[in-house]
């Protein structure tokens, strides 16, 4: 049964790249919503909790990584032969497909964490000096 999972990294690479792009776009939307809320709170001199700031940094970092993977993915899919059915280098396609799935898992974790982040407490207003 394990070999089916291994082969799926290669066979479903294009679909997995499409899913990765959709998840990235969903995460970017959440990121923008949370940034907007932070800007509104900053008008009242309230700062976001450290967890919120850390989440924003992790989202920025992973979206850069995902953008790079998506660019690589287009090149990898274009290297397939036999009408896109067979990779030229099976091992490279497998490793790349595994990276795509790992990033999907990381994006899912950040998306689920956003529910907490949206309700996260803000620190007290900074003292005016």
C-alpha cells in the first residue's frame, strides 16, 4: 500500500500543484484579513499578541517558498514525456511531488491556526510618552 502513495506523488503532480496554489491563495486571503484587523487595532494603539506576529511571519515565509515550488512545478510538469504521463526522471519527480505534499500539509496547518489567530488577544495600548 505504501508504494501507491509513492507513485501518487508522481502521477498526481499537476493536480497537487493546483491544490497547492488554491491553498496558498486561501492563506494569502486570511493573511490580508488579519493584517487589516491589525491595522484597525493599531489605530487604538493596541498591538497584536506575539503569536499573531509570529503567524504572520511564518505565512510570509511559506508563501515565498510555495511561490518557488509552483515555478519549479511548471518546469517539472513540462519535462514529462508521452503527453504528460511519464516523467523523464522518476526519482526527481517523486522527491518534488513529496515536497509539494509537505507544503500542502504546512499550509493546512497555518490555515487551521488562523481561526485562533483571528480571535487572538491584543496587548494593552502602548503608553504614550
